[in-house]
C-alpha cells in the first residue's frame, strides 16, 4: 500500500471508528493541530475531529464511509473521494477531500460535498 492510500485508509478508519477505538485512530490519521473544514462543519485538533465524527455517526447511525477510487496527490497534498451510506446500498452522500500531509498524517483537510440528499 502506498503512502497516499495508507493516509486515506487511516482517515476512513477514523470516521468509521466506534467510540472506544476512535481516539487512537484519530491520532493515527491526523496531526495534533489538524484543521478540518467543509461547507457544513469545521473542527480543530483531535478533540474537534472526534466531535465531528461523533456528530456524523449520531446523525447517520449504521452508515459507513468507504473510499472511492484511488487517492492521488503530489508533494505534501492528497486528494481522495469517499462515500457514506448503509452497507450494500447506494451511498447517500459522496465527497472529495483535499489534505495537507505532515509526517505521514493529515494536518489540514478541506472537504467538498459532491452528492447530498435532496431537502
């Protein structure tokens, strides 16, 4: 597994983590001073990321994140796409994230929502 794929997989694992495993997986995927921004939410540091993950899991119980396609990037930047939905069903939400890598972990993440449910 190349570094970009490892970083994206660590990100997905953190977002899918149950509360007891979440802190360790967040530390593996994100730097301590990470900054996360998307059109709906933002969070800083491991505690902020943990709060975002808890909020998404509370809003979408039973949903799982999956990696879509192959991550790509260059220098210290990564881009990857993901999907969120119940297993075995068409994803409800899809997005693309662009991240800044520092020491093998994400230091900054900017998220884009590519598909969201109609309201």
